[in-house]
C-alpha cells in the first residue's frame, strides 16, 4: 500500500497542515480526524488497515488531513460565533489547498470527492458535504454530533454559527438550492447505541439529522447498530469496513 505525506500551507491559518494519502488509484475519499486529531490518526487507529483490501485493489484512495479544531470549535474560552468564524480558515484550507492537491493527485480535471469522519470528523464530513456538495457529493458520517451549540457552546449565535450547524440550516433549506441538493447529495449516517453514544449526543443528533434529511427529501441512509456498540474506534472500524465497499 502506497503512503505519501505532504504539508500544504494555508494562508488563512498562517501555517501548514498535513495530508497523508493511502493508495494508488480509485475513488478519492477525504477523511477528517476526530476532535483535535492529526492526519495520521486514521491509520493509527486501524481504520486504514480495516479497508486495506480496497486500497490495494485500487478501488479507493484515502486523503487524511489534520484538524483545526484546537483553533476553532475546541476553543471553549471563545463564544460559539467566534469559533465558527475561525472554522472558516479551516474551510479555506480544505477548499483552496487540499481539494486542488487531491484533484492534481487524481490526474487533474477536478472530479468528485467523498468525505468521511468519526465523531467530530463526522460533523465536518456532513457540514462540508451540505455546504459544498459541488465538491463533496458523498458524506459517510460515523457517530457525529451535528449541533455545535451542544459542544459547551455559549454566547450569541450569528450567521457563522448558523451556517455551520446542520441541525439549524437543514430544516430551513428550500427552493432551487434544495432541489439541486436532492439530485446531488448522498449522506450515510451510522451510529451505535451503546456506551458514550448517548452522553456525546451522537445518537440523538444522528437521529435528528436523519429526520431533517428525510423531511427535505435529501438522499440518505440511517444505520443504527446495537446497544453493545460504543462510541469508539473498534465500532468505527467495523462500520467503515462494512459500508465503504458499496461506495467505491
């Protein structure tokens, strides 16, 4: 299995972030780490190994990135609106540096990129896909909490927080943009029902988002695993290995 590391500088953040590619050919999947995670975490927790057969067969290439949560959503001394504004720098890095790198690695010419993540990585996957379905028409989301206000949020919420909260903006989508999303976007929502899925808010939020997507007629799938399936890496390895072959 080929592994390639790069550092991509972000003018918006003012520093470089890591991207690690696993594979040589296949559908590109951009993978977000869990809260404050690094690009190597996906492999370190067995997620890359869990789908190595797909990677070696040239069916998928994974592009794992660093997070910027420490400078945005995880800065709990800041009000929610400021955290959301700072997230904009991470969005800029992904769209303006990481996406062009993936397209170039794929041989140029653009092309669709799937997104995936676990826990907070699932939030990023859903949020990026909903906001930029032109780039990311597929989101695979495992045990996410999709309401930033639930993460010890405080302070008044403005446009930045609203437009980065799927539990807020999904319910108010309408018109031509919604019609376009119905033809473009596919979302997979997976969550266990065991330990920590309730205390993290993941189970409730996953059900809530599934309901919002259903109400809006946006293509999605909800897959709830058993009461013995906790909010943890062994669960996500099994869920990832189970679902990814259908999408590549």
